[in-house]
């Protein structure tokens, strides 16, 4: 594997790890908030929106990690963004 390929793989794994870590912290924070503000979180409409947001995040990360073309496209977009 070339240096560029290793860098791309490292960057994708690093971004996935950062996202996973932030998702864990976000989950912990939301779990605390749900316990504190039970009146809102007991509503079915809130639970459905929350579950949909979590599912979308997991699906997005799974797509980027598992499909090399998506990962390559994301890395190119990121490179253009930071320049």
C-alpha cells in the first residue's frame, strides 16, 4: 500500500474513532438529559426522532467505513475543504 493509501486509511479510521467517541459522549449526555427531563422523553414523537437520528449517524459512519469509494470521496472533499 502506498503512503497516500495508508494516510487515507489512517484518516478514515481516525475520523471514525473520533465520531464514535463523540457519539458515546453524546449518548451519555442524552441519557442523563432524558432522565432529568422525563416529561419530554416519554413522548413517542420525541423517541422516534431520536432513534431516527441515531440510526442515520450509525448508517453514515458504516457507509464511510465499509465502502472504499465513499471513503475516498469523503477524503477528497475534506482535503478540498481544509485547503
